[in-house]
């Protein structure tokens, strides 16, 4: 899956003609942090397989020079940020916690060479192997025995991603259908901070101000400014929504599918449609032409990139 997520086709980013919200992180580069010794990736609970649960984004916080490390997809009752916690005897531990806490805002992300990084915070460095092989802990700077982690940016927010059912249909926010109209079924995951806490929303790659909303047993495409957009996650085949009214897993709602392929929400404990994240392999000439027609969402630089891609495709077709 890591290789699949890294295989990026060049695509445009909407320039965004609205005032930037410093608490909103839409389209930040998503990445894996991989141990070069065995190719396992840093996840919310330690080192694990390099799947969607191990995808992170780095966010700046208003008035803070350091960073927060936010899990892009994985649900966690304790919070969405990797947090350094102080122990009773002065030591440090690390785990998932609220993004509003000090220990979640103090990460420094130092590159070693071109693609390796050291993660450290307030004099301690993230380390692996204590007490178990895949455990994570904090070690005083300079005492970490393992190599820096390899930084692997993904194509999640360059190409967008499908939310795909087991039988190959794409979720468009309201129903499951064929994936032929590529742009209409491509999504991105955004992170917004409210009173310091991180919440996720799923936005349309075609219409950047359109998001998936969930209310009761209904799921639909709505405005990203809507009241029911924040609280999404994707893990183990579940597209899950937690509004924040209940922290109990038994009350989490999941996207499910009716017999006519329309989508609905149900308690995850009662059932869910198995949905996986998949990146598009490439864009067709038709997709690129549609991008060019959407003038409001293209900067001059983006337009030049799309025109170049279209010319390459046209040239390849002509040679055939």
C-alpha cells in the first residue's frame, strides 16, 4: 500500500480564492514515517504496516513556532495528535492525545539529508523499541540508537482519493456508483482546529467548498461550512463519523449502503459498508479538459500544469 500511495500523478491544487483560515489545514502534504531497518511505519500506537492508519500531516499552530503531528485518517478516542506526556518522575512518554495540549504542539521536524527526519520535542527524541519492538517512547536527545525515520510524502492531496466499495463502486457522498466521472468521486481529507482540538472533514476534489455531511441516518454532499461536516475518519474499512456528542465507540456512525446503492448512516456496531481508500492511477484527457473549464478553481500556475499534461497525452495519442 505504501508504494501505491506514493505513486503520484501530477495534478492541480485549487488555488483557493478565499481568506486563509489559520486553523484550517486543507490539502497539507500527507506522509509516512518509515523505519528503514524493516520498512514498518509510525502509527498512532507504535510501528505498524504502512496503510492509511499510518498517514500523518504536519500542521502549524497559531502563535507557535513548532508543529503538531496529526493522524490524517485513523480514529482515536484520546485525540488526533501525537502528544509528548510528562511522567511523575520527570521522564517523558508519547501517545495519542488532544491537539489542544502543550505536548501536542511542541514537535520539531528536522531533516537529516534529503529524505530522513528526526522527530523531537523539548530535548527528547522519538525512539522505537521500548518496552517492545514496535513501541514508541521518548529518549533524551543523542541517546536514540536507531536511524532517523524516512519521510515519504504521498499523493493523497495531489491526486485525491476514491472511497471505494468492495465491488469497485465509488462513494460520491450520497450513493455508490461507477468511477468513470473521475473528478466527481475524488476526495481529500482536511483537518480543522476548534478551540485547539483537531477535527477532520472530507472535501470534494472537484468542488473544494463541498464536503460530506452526516446527520442522523442521512449522509449527503453539502457545504464545508455546514454544521455536520466535522468528525470523519477512515480505518479498517469503516468510513466513520463522530459528531463529538459522544465519545463512546458504541455510538459511532458508519457509512452503509442500501440495496439501491444509496448511502445511509448506521451505528457501526450494527453494520457498515466496507470502503477502502484508493488513489487514481492517472487522469484522462476528458478529466483535464474539465479542469481547464473550471476557471474559478485554477490559478495561472495550475492551468499551465494541466495544459502541459493535456499536451503530453495528445502527443502520445497522435504517435499511436
